[in-house]
């Protein structure tokens, strides 16, 4: 779907016509245009959750995310939504030749710096004819480097390598493609509503306009910017109905523009992927995603509204928490142990309760900052 | 691509879906939703696509993968009829 008019029509049909289903949107009545509705974010939905959920029957799938903002959020999807989102994902992967009957190797969210972890994945690669490998860019790079160092033969069944959950740097992409000898495919999405954009054959992120409607808005005023200008990426999902994501802030900066074929392309503002610094290297802070459920459970019990991990020295970390109450020992033990295991060294963690956590200089709330 | 009659396609699609869901064909009704009534998950969905391709001798195109085509048993039947030229 690359016809702007068709997209606008779809927006009208699937979004604006069903606003009355949600208490939050009822006061707005019948609106004519999306921009008459407010921009929402995790914090707003968390604080008024019951205003955003509609009653659903049947099986519900539950996951958790803190994303890059450190605001714990419980995602729910019905069976129908999950199937539609899976179909959308497969539709993108099929463009890269993935057959319906395929095998995928999924790399863990945990840090993959240790040899025995990488050896385990190589062993799986040798035994199975995988069509694709999916993982965080840093994990894929670790695997590629290990394979190269060990002189392992890459299976010829591979069609592509897919990034997930982490911005990719050009050098990572190049090295991964060199080792695996297949295209590196980038993916941009949210746990809340899955795929927003996927790499096309030119290596550009192409927005899945069947699943989402994207706006780029000026931070602060939320006015639409001109096509091609940078601003905050705000997304509306055509699929999600159990919780509506209408004009939902992603927290990311980017720009959109149509290519000559009419496809909507997304360019994200290069974000320095915060790294946990070690004396002999660094680990991406996206390993904290492994703790998404833990942080959400803390949010449920302790009403933690936001957190931020600050690395003050190689082994000293401070956890800032915006919460009404706090089970400090539990939080301290879990996080300190996680950090020690992930960094393979003893760390010291202090916890500090705050009334609020300010955005960084770039205006973005960050769940992790390194001062090293 | 072999020609299939309407009745044949209906029967065979229902049989494929029944096998996928580990049910008897008589338990599958055309109005039933794949996700909500038959609990077809994403892995089973891919299996369904693969089986339909193999059984009916067509290849799924990217544009075929529209949610409305796989919403219910009836919509799958309709989709297959379209692909088999019936």
C-alpha cells in the first residue's frame, strides 16, 4: 500500500470509527482527522490504563517492555492481534525469500560474549538448515566474529540475517554480511505493536503501511513537520485493538519520505547506542531488556513509574527509581547479581529514589547512561 | 496447477485445518475464526500456508498475506479458490 489517499482512507475506517470503544477517546466524540486526537505515551497509558483497555475475551498474550525510556509497560495482545502481527512480520520476511516452512535461529537477549554461548549457537547452526538468524546487532556481530575466528563453514541454507531490538552501525552490518554472505536485514518496531519498518532491497527501512500509520512531529509542540524533516516518530497501529496505539510516541527521532515508487521510507536519527563500559571493551545496554518482566513486576508491586541505570565507574552503578514505595533488598539483589553476571565482575549498586528523572540533553528519556 | 471443484476445495481446506488443529473435520465450521475459535497460533499459521501451497500446488505471493484472507475457514476456502483458478 503506497497510495497516500488509500492510507488516509484506511486510517479513517479503522481508527477514527472505533474510538468510542475506549473511555479515553469518548470525550472527543466523532473526530474528522487524526491530528485532533492527543499524542499519548507509555506513562499516560500506565496512569489511566483502564481508560485505554477494551474488554476482550479469549486468550491474551502478555509481554513486558521498558524500551529505551525506562518506563515499565505491560503489553497485551489477543490471539487475533498476535496472528495478524505475525502475518505482517512474515509478509516482510517473505520479501527476502523466506518460505512458509522455514527454520529460524533466534539469538538470546543475554550478552553473547562468552565462548560457550557462541559455541552453542554454532553447534545449532551446523545441525540445522536455518533460513534466517535473528538477534540484536551486537549479538549477531559476536556470532559472526566467533564463526570467523573459528573458521566455521556457514550453512548454504541461510537467506538473510535479521536485526532486532538494537540500532545497527554500518561496520556491524558490513562484518556480519561478510561472514554470513547473506543480506543483513534491519527491523524497527515496538514490543507494543511489533513491526513498524523493515529493510527493503536498497537497505532502507520501509514502513509497513498496512500495519501502521507514521507521523513525524515536532518534539514539544507535536505539530507535524515537513516531509523529510526530522522529528519524533509517532505511530498509530491498524492492528492493535485490545489497547489502541493511536498517535503513540516511540521516543525515537526520525524522518519519513516517499521514494519514487511511492514506498514510505523511514530514516532514524543515529542514536549512540549506550554501552556499558568495561576496562577491556563494552557491552550494549540492551541486555537490560532481559529484565523487562522483572521491572514490570516491580512497577506493579511498588508502583515504579520510571527507572534509569547510571554507570558511574567500571564497577559502580546507580539505579534511579521514581516510585511511591520500594522493595530495595529485592531490587538491589536482583540487579546487582544480573550486572555482575553480565559483566563477569563484581559490581556495586546503589539505589536512589527520585521524584522524577530528567531527559538527556537530546530530550530523550534514557533507561541507561554511562558516565565512564 | 490442477483444477479443483468448489466442493473439493472446501473439503480439502477443512481437512487441512482440522489436521492442523488436531480436530475432526466434522468439528470445523466455515464461520469459525482461525485465531479465536480454532486457536491457530503464528507457528501453525505458517504450517497452514506451507500445507496449502504444497497441497494445492501454488506459491504464496507477498500480497496474498492479507489478514482478511485468513480470518476464518470460509475466507481461507475463498482464498484457495482464487489461487486455484476456480
